[in-house]
């Protein structure tokens, strides 16, 4: 787990948030264009997120949204 003052990678955020169970599942969501960060499609699992970033994931069950907190 990262410290509060360190950025977190998008793949880690998806797993810690319970959106993806594995890194492979996170990669599949990104490859499908199902993930946006601050309203823009993101395909990089290693994208560094900072507090205030808004992540949305379009899942078969609906859209999940989460905001990165410090």
C-alpha cells in the first residue's frame, strides 16, 4: 500500500478499489477503453494518479466512479 503523499498507479487503484480483481483484469478494462481519468480515456496501467483525479470505469453492471484521495 502506498503512503498518503505518494502517487498511486492506475492499475493499483483499480485493484485496491475493488474494480479489478487482478492486474490482468485491470489491463483488459484499459485495453477496452472502459477507463477514463478526469474525463479522458486512459490506456496506461502505470498512469500516476494524484489526489483529486476522478476515475470512471464503464462496467457491464454500470459506471463506477472514484476520486483519488490523499
